[in-house]
C-alpha cells in the first residue's frame, strides 16, 4: 500500500461509521453481499442513498445485473456478518447467512438494525470504486433498544449513550411543595 493510500485510510479511520452489508442476487438467484461503511443519504425527495463498491467486487457485478440491492445496517450483535461479507467471493459463505426479502427479489440480512431496499438510479466512477446511487423503494427499522455496529480507527467500537441531563429549573420557576404535618 502506497504512503498516500495508507495516510488516507488512517485519516478517514478517524470518522466513525456504521457498518452495513450491501446485498443482491446473482443471475442464478443466489444471494451475494459485501461489507461496506461508505453509505450515505443523498436526498429525501426523491429518497436516494449511495453506496461505494470496489470495481472488482462480485456484489457490484451482481448489482449491475439485478439493478436492485439492499443495505442492511448492522446491529452490534451482527459483527459476524461484517466479518463474513468482508471476505471475497465464496469465502464469505453467503449460503450460511440467513437472508430474508425486504422488497420482492431483494435479499437482506435478518435482524438488521435497519434495512433499505433500492433500485439503481445511477452509477459514477470514483477512483477505485463505483458510486452506486439507489432510489429507495422501502425501508424498515428495528426496535430502539438495538445498538449499531460501529467502526472507528480500524476496529469495532461501541456506542455509549449519554444520559439525558436533568432538567434545570430557574429559581423563578421552581416548584415548591409545602408539607403540613398532620397529627
């Protein structure tokens, strides 16, 4: 890896991201997926998102052919999916993962924190990746108690929620209760 590439990876590693799996079906109908953290909302009207997939990605080839894909935003408990789909080709063992269908014909990982099914709207070259813009067809999200799988500085991280601050009342607005002793 060149020094410039290493520096870019190091600097961008300071940006904490969620971890997702982009999935679709191959021409034979079998699911294929890859782990990504380059996902972002592009537009609310119309609803668009983008994902970045490496030029040599089997998932990119399948997305091109199928013209549909799903983004499964992984929960903290789904770290094994992140590791599995970071592998190339059959080493990812996609047949061992439990897929559902969020939108007809579009496979997604069960138990994800959230899922977005898309139709390919556009593709743009971006260096060693393709920027795939997807028109959102459907979405779903899990209960709020699930926490996201995060990646920061080259390793998985955990989200620590802040406790909401106790409301402060100004002296003029304090509630006062008078207690009266009875008996």
